[in-house]
């Protein structure tokens, strides 16, 4: 019961954060200026009240393993980190990315406000399995909504990184500390 109460409170908090920014649709995150909500609807162009004016400093990183590939991923864990994402950054190294971590699985969508780096986003379930790969276009603010409501992580890499490294849907991502679920288990 206590865990259920925490989930309900957390869902309300995440929903409120999305509404505070006039989220384009519940469940939408800007890859670079995200808002999050717990209930999916049709995506629409964002209209934001709060918006960062500069890139965030480099975030804490971890090693991620996808098949034979090893990448260094910055971890967007807090609401401001998720909302800012890759905004205003001008480049990203080939084997670096940004992993967005959500407290619970939901249907998400990413868009690219103030983002000039072409990206491919992997929509990932709680077990670390890539369910979808979507291309995100610089400065396009139309959200790209996930087909699944079971997305708990999103990994952004340079555009076509997954293609260049023969990584496709069904691949499982793990961390230097084990499965994604173990490293980012229930948030308390």
C-alpha cells in the first residue's frame, strides 16, 4: 500500500511538472526541454512557459552496454535535467549519449526545441529492451510519440548511431552496474 501511495504521489508530481510547462501533450518530453505527464494523448506543438536559456553542464555519466558497443551516457535524472536535455549543445561525441530516466513506465514523446544536434532516440522499456528507434530533427517542435505506454528510459544518440552500429529494436541495454531496472529501480 505504501508503494502504491508513493506511485500515486509521484505520478501527480510528474503530471504537475508537465502542466507547469504547458506540456504539448501529457507524456511528452522535449529531448532538450522536456515536460512529462502520466497520461498519453495526441501530441501537439509545445507552448512553453519555462525554458532554459543555455546548455546545462555535463551531467553525471555511466557506461551503457548494447551488444558489443560501449557508450558513455549522461544521466538526465531530475526534472530540470530532463527538461533541458540536449538544448543549446552543438555537438556530441560518437560514443556518447544522454539517458533519460523516468520513475515509472508511460507513453512518452520527445521533441527538439532549441536543439541543433540531429538525434536518434531509443524508446526503452523497464527491462532495458529497445522498443522503438525514432529520428529527431533539429529544432522541430512536433513531438514524436511512442507507440507503447511501457517506456521508462529514452537514450539519445547522434542521428543514425544505432544504424551505424547495427543496433535495432529488441536489443537490450545494460549498465556497468547491471540491468537498467536494477540501477534505476523504484525511486524513493
